C-alpha cells in the first residue's frame, strides 16, 4: 500500500517539477511548483515526519508561493514565446550537465544499496511536535534565535530594496 | 495517529452531508434574516415559507450560460472556483463534533487547520488573475492580501488556546474546555479570533473583495453559472466552518458551560445526542452572528482593514499570547 | 516497505530537474523557483535519512532550511522587482549592464 502511494506521489512530484521547467507561462510554472511541494508534503507523511509535512504546506505552499504568484501577477510578464523552438547549444550543455550530476548521485547511491531497508521504529515518537519542540528549544536554541534574526533582517532588507522612492524634482532657481 | 475505524467514515459522511446542506440553508436564512432586519418579507414563494428557495437558486445557476473570458486563461479559470470549496471541506476532517465523534485525531491538527486555511488564498488569487480583467485582478489581490494578513492574528489567537490545552490536537483543545471555556480564560484571544475569522471568510465588515462601488464584483466579476455558484457555496461553507472553529476553539466545543462542575456523568446514546446538539446549537448561533453582522455594520475602507490587521490586532495578539504564557508558567511553577 | 534508496533517488531526480531548469531558463523568476525546487530536494533527502536513522536532528535542519528559504524568497523577489523597475524585464540575459 505504502509503496503504491509513494510511487504515485513520486510520479506526481517529478512530473510537476518537469512542468515547472518547461511551461512557458510563469504562473503555470508557479502552480506546478505548488503541486510539487504538496506532493513532497505527502512523501514526508510517508516518512512519518508529520510536523515537517504540515510546516512544508504552511511555509512553502501557503506563504512563499503566494508571494511568487503576487510578484508574477503584478509584474504582468508575457509568456515566453520561444522556449524550445530554436535548438541551441545551451540546452544540450544544460541537459548533459544535469544528467551527469544525476548519474553521479545515482552511481554513488548504487554502491551502498539496501543499507537502510526500514523506517526506524522510533519515528512514531520522534516525528511529533512534542519531540521536535523538545530538541529545538533545548539543544538548538541558539540557531533558532539566529534564524529569527535572519528573518527579521530579510523582511527589513526586502522593504528597503522594494521601496521605490522617486527623488522629488527640486525646483529651486530654475 | 489513530487507526481509521468505521466511526470515522460515518462521521465523515454525515459531516460532509450536513456541511453541504448547511451552506444551502445558510443562503436561505441570510435572505430571510436580511429581510427581517430591513423590515421586508424576503423569499417566501418557493415551497413552505420559501424553504425550497436554495433548490430554485441552484437550478437557476445550472441553467445559466457559462461564460469564459476570451482573453482569459481557460484552465485556471475553471479550476479556481473548486479550490475554496475543497479547502473548506477538508477542514471537517479534524473537528470533533462530540465525545469520540471525530474523523481523525492527528497530533498536528491545529497546524493542519492553519495549513488548509492558507491554501484557500489560491482560489481567489487565481480567479482574479485568470479572468484577465482589471476589476477581477484587483479584487483577487485585495482578497489574497487580506487573507494573508489576517492569518497571523488568527494563528496567534489559536496559539494562545494551545497554551491551555498543551497539545496541538484539536480533540485535546476541545476536551480542555470541559470546566472553563476558553473565552473565559482568554477573552482578548476570543475577540481577535472572531474578527480574524470574519476577515478570513471575506464577510462584512471586511468584504472589500467584492465592494460593488469600487470593483464591480471583485474576483468573481467574470464568473457566471455554476462556477459562480461554487464561489457562492464556498462563501457560505466558510461561514459554517468559521462558526465551527469559533465554537471549537473558544466556546467549549461540545461542552455546556462549566459542564465539568455540574453535569452528571451520562453515557451511550444520550451523550452523543447531547454533544452533537450542543455543538450544532452553538454553530448555528455563530452562523446567525455572521449574518447579523453583515446587515448591521458598514464596510471598512481597505487601508483601515490593513491598518487594523497589522497595527492593532497583530501586536495585541502577540502581547496577549506572551502575557498568557507567563501567567500559565507562573501558575504551574510557583502556585 | 520501501528502502531509503527510493526516497534518495526521488530527491536526486528532483535536484537535477532543478539544475536543468536553472541552466536553461532565462526568466529570473523561473530560475528562482528552480532553486526552491533544489532546496526541496535536499530537504527530502535530509528527512529520509532522519526517519530511517530515527534521529530527530535531520528534521530540525529541514526546519531551519525552510526558514532560510523563506528569507531568501523575500529578498530575492524584492531584488527581482527592483531589476524589473530598471529595465522592464526579468530576462537574465538582458541584465548585462553594471551601470546605467
């Protein structure tokens, strides 16, 4: 049962990830990325990491991708007309690069296959909010504060960059 | 996570059935109550007391012509109305309707509710964008900005409830209110939650999204026929879901006030009937409040909505959360 | 039960799709989305190791990576908006001036 769900979610994730790359319309790309995120949240549930699965939906699908959609809609970008109709060297190079990386990762994985066949039985207790909160607020309290600072800095920085101040034309002495 | 039992399926079926029907009934009662408040008669022709009016409305919507803007994006235009209905129905999965009467009890239930709410933004945004019309786009962006802003006070208000239940499971939140409802322990949180729920459901006084004077129909300007009907249905389902959430988080869920102190122990069928009727009565009352407010209070201006959300409710909710956290810590450690 | 290899393979495939996207697309926003895709792929492999080892640290790392991704998205999109204001395009091949 779990294998079938995994295969379904994996195909969904990969297909929508491909669609992100090859769709001409930017809004479609963003929506397919949302689909990838939701499919990955499902995969996290299969890994019994419930907290991270929910957080993934809240942060990625609910916040970050909404921001992307906002920006795309407000900039009102045209769909790219020529995505693949010219055969250019660039695409081949990119494709070869990507496949090379994939082959390398899969090769290094293949040498140690069947290393960890089962999800650890402790996961039923570890994936819960209580367990994560316990570790997060005891062992990782300093990184947690640093991340809080980082987020504040990012929000302030974004406001500064995006703020469009037109210098008022000074009409002094002609 | 608990195994799924046959009770889950029965509760799920009944809950979805009631939710869909209650949306239709809410449409009828909205019109009747509006008429009552404005000293009119309201719809009273179709069936006894006009009770079949929702059916007539549905038939009317189904028979209308379905128009898609030529310059719009057809696929997204079709998918968008389904999203709000879908997310509204998904919330029913974790709400407890009585002692042991819930579909599932996940230990991140509250976060699940927040996640589902945040997905509802896509419906209005995409509807506004795919119509390819200025009014729709502006309405959609307004709706999305408003929903995103009011999610934060909503989340903080819920977080201050979690302090009392000490668990993120919605069932535990409901059970923790057996003696004291959360409204008595956390009144500021309750006010914030109710206001934020109104804003999330895009209801008056926060229905800027469809302010006729400014935006024609807002994000559903270009929608007709059953696609419009889906938005209509979603709005009333959000009213019902909002009432259920207010009941669950602040008004004792299926418990009578201070039930733990005076209510004798009852078991079996009577317990189920009592729980469900108490829950239903509260939900109906809050649905009535939603309608009542709509016909009483005028609409805010958009800058006022945003100012209220970001400058008043968010700091207030955070301060409320921190004060409560300190008080509860002191209560458990020093008293 | 499926072994960890499958999760890692899914993660690797998603990562490479992200790489290819970054290399072939010219729209800055799509490139940015592909970067998010790569981050997600890495999160998946962290989480799968975390669950198969029964060690909670991987999940904490994913939590931090989500926070950093949020910060990155906010600043990145602000920069993209600023670029769009200056040359009315988000095509990365047209952003070739160091001064104007």
